[in-house]
C-alpha cells in the first residue's frame, strides 16, 4: 500500500452555515464511484463458495411512510395500498430467494438482521408475520445476535408492538426526532410526542433487549429552550441508547426544494457550530444520568450489555445481503445498491433479474481506508489493530492527516491510543473526508 501524502489536509475555514448537501459519511468509497458496469463483480461473488469466517447480515428495506418529512432524502412512498405492499414483499422475497440459493449465501445463517426504511413499522401485523417467516425460511435467524427494527412512533399500537416482539426483534429503534409537537409538525413528521410516550412505555413492558431513540439536533424552528426540553424528556424516558443526528439538508429534500424556489443558499436550520453544541449538551446531560458516549452519535446506558451489532459488524467488513428498493449491500468485498425506484425494481425482479443499479469492487487498500474512516466515528483507535488486520500502520499511512488533527485540537495521542476530542468527535464526518484516498477526494461530498 502506498502512503497518502500527496494531498495535505484541507485547511479551509470551518463550515458554519448549513448549506445544501450531504454531510454524513455512511460508506466508502463514495457512492459516486459505484457504477452500473461493475454489477458483474457481484454476480461473480455470488458464484464463489460461501466463506467460513465472514459474518452475514440480512437487511430488508421497507420504503413506505405515512407522510414524507420535509428533511427526508430517501425515496419513500406514502400512497401504496395493501395489494401494492403485498406485491412489493413478494418481489423482495423473490430477490432474497435468488441470493439465498447462490453458492456464496446458501447454508449460511444470519448473525444480524436489520429492517430499515422508510418505515418498517408501517407494515400491518399480518404483513410483518408473513414477511419475516418467509425471510427466516430463506436465511435462518435462529443464531442472530441482533434483530433491529426501525419504527415510527405513530404507527405503533399495542398489537403492532407485540407482533414486532414476537417476530424476534431485539433492538427497537424509535424515530422520535423531537418531543415538541410544533417542531414535529413544522418539519413534516407524522407523529406527535404523546404517541412517543405511549409507544415507549408499552415497548418497555414487552422486554425488548435494546430500545434506542433517535433525536435530530437542529430541525427547523429549533431553539435552545426546545432542544433542552427534548433532551430532558429523552433522559426521563431512559432508553437503552440514544442516537443523535445533526440536521443536514441534502438536495433531494423538501427543505432544499423550498430553498431553491426562494433562491436561498443557507438552509433554514441552525448552523453547524450550534448543532454541535446542542449534541454536546445532550451528551453531557446523558453522562450526568449515567450514560456513556460510545460514538459521535450515541450514548449508551450500559455499554457492556448494549451493543450495535449491525453497525459494528458492517464496519468490520461483514457481508450484508440487502434486499428491497434502493437498499445498500456488501458481499465479498463488493458494494452494491439496488434500483432506487419501485417500478424498475419490481420489473427487474419480475423478469428474473437482479435489481442492482450500481456496484463497486473494493481492493485491499480501500477496505483498510473504509474501516479506518468508519471506525473513527467511535472516537478512538489503536494502530496495532490495523497492523494486525490490514498490514498497514495508520501512523504512517495517514501521518499527515493525524498530525493535522492534533494540530487543530481535534484529537491527541495517549501512548498508543489516538482519541478524538469532543470537538473532533462532533465533526467527525467532516474529518473523515480528509482520509479519503486522493482519487476519491474530488468527489468527497456524498451524493
Ligand atoms: S419517516 Fe423517515 S423515511 Fe419516512 S419520510 Fe420521514 S425521514 Fe423519510
């Protein structure tokens, strides 16, 4: 592997105003490098024998929501009837069956399962029972360490929550976002705070191992007072984990459409410095309540018990068999994403074809960089881990970048451990771009 010294870290001034574009780094190399012509690499992987030492995860994407949030950048459908949802589930299971029958997947069991969206909890209880029993027949879950499920509080009545528990969900992730009804309403959320309280309390009685709540710092109309109120309410609920995102405004959101119509460059949300301060305040309040900060986005009540198996396995390089419209997967070192619109997706599945839109075959150097960047979000690392796993010492490979981070006060060495400061941790997605390989830097912003 070569050393990345060609392009010194950028020294542009810190961004303050929130402008349109993606900020969050969820994978590497950037999606703009994934191409339709690389899909054949995934077809080749599927014909390889199943590995014995790589964990397998299963993801299923539910693209339905009750209402489109103004900040949403996913392709979601708010107008599908029961017959259309049934047809979508049938297509998804046909797709999964094709993967499950391939030499690379056949006979493997899931280490983790994830239902994402959209809104998985939009499905009815019969739909959830049918979907999950078909999935379990294709790729067994009986040894899964985690079954995670994203839920919108307003879709959760007692019957639905009982069903979600019955199908084997261990980690319930509630998309709360805020506790102020005016903020929820003015940002286009479908639920209100009363529904959060009811859903959370009933979910607690059902014995989910891990209930996470999501908040967003910096939604439209956010104020100091309202943010403090939201944090206070979250502390009072006492979730096992709390995840906080800083509001971003990608191009395909309703907020950006409005900005464009009004000729505005700055989004009508708090600036980055304020959002970081709000997240830091939330972290401090949760630490006072006995929680531990475990990443740039999470605090956890009991780090010995509460794990994020999906996240950690993926960052470690696990395989992810991903099905459903627009879903992102990763098999045998090949990233892939399915068709982003339900029409073409269903047509391809109907025609007995893979529904993949674009893919990317990673090499050993990219796999090292990917793991390094993603795990930086945990806040610290030991070089020896990467030397043992990838044969590369980050102190040499990323010497320029790490020196710059230390100089800027975003991180420090303590013996053989590098740790980001709170300020560094809260802008880690910005720092991640500095570690991209030179050929990926010109497109460092994610699209
Ligand atoms: S609930 Fe989530 S996926 Fe659905 S519209 Fe809102 S942000 Fe998008």
